[in-house]
C-alpha cells in the first residue's frame, strides 16, 4: 500500500477576493509566501516524494515546503476547470437564479460549470494518476501523458496557455525514502480524492472540510481503492 498526503496550495489574491480560480494561473501572494517559508512538514513527511499541479500556486507551495527537493508535476493534478465562471465571484453567481450555480452540497458527480469540468471528469484523471503510482509498472505505462502532449491552462487575463507533458522523473516510483507521496494540489482535486476515500457523492455536507496548511492522509491499496488513514481534521504544518 502507498501512503498519500494531499495539501492545498497557499493563498492567492483571488482567494482573498473570493474569485473562482479553476485553471487560471494566479500566483501566491507575498503574505502566503512568507507564511509558507516559515512552516515545516510533519516529521514522517520530510522525505516524501513531492508532486504538484503544474499551476504556479501549487508548484511554489511545494517548493517552499520542500526546501529545494525535486517536484514532479502532472497535468492530471490541475484544478477543476470552471470554464466561463473563472474570475467571477461565487456570491454573485449564487444570487443570479439564471446562472445555474449550485452550492457544493447539491452538485452530485455530474455538475458542470459552463464549458468546464464535472467532479466525475476530475475523478477520471485523478484515478489515472493514482494507477500510475502503483509499482511495478511496465515502461510503456509510466508516462502520465504522451511526451509532447499539450494541456490547456488559463492565464490571469483569460488567455490560453499551454504546458507540455514531460516523461516522469526516473525516481518517481515507488516514491520517497519511506514510500510516501505528498501531493500539493487544489481544493477541487482534494474534494474528489476525499470523496473517493470516504464514499461521498457530492450530495449533502462533505465528510471532511478542507483547511489550509494541513495534510490529509490517505492509503492507496493495490486495487486502487483510497482509504482514510490520518486524522479527519488533517495533520497541521508547524
């Protein structure tokens, strides 16, 4: 079995403004950088293999906490695509009955923002990434995406940017000195991971509230099943 810890990235200007970020590449703000630089990971996770979404706010969070250790990015860890709603305020969408906006407790797996992704879409790519963590893997299956394949990311002004998939780091598997994997990603991806672990279907209150600066620890079984392992409230960074 593999141990995974999911961590939400640090705070951005859009987080503070209550704007929906999705795939728009908004960096950490100075206050968040200063705070993260002063934090340390729990002892069991100091040597974990570091993974991150390719968006800058996740990569920078992993860099600050990892103290310069290698970081393996993968497009499948990117935030849920919020389509036409990125950059808008959730409160404004909620106040407009014609928007189609729903609160999290009413989503279900198939809720989809206009031109965006559903939780089921995120589940599909996340489970593919989890499958690639399972050792041993045939060489042809080790690349997260075909080398050279492009993934779309939105710039801060709505422009389309493209990242290119790279082959995984040769030391990616089985991962870390102790076989631990620390994943710095986004709340949308974390909700899906926790939903899979806790059997939640995006209806009713989520079983685990995702808070900042905490690791949410799960076990990945050989059959691909995620199971809760650490405390429900997460492990605090100190």
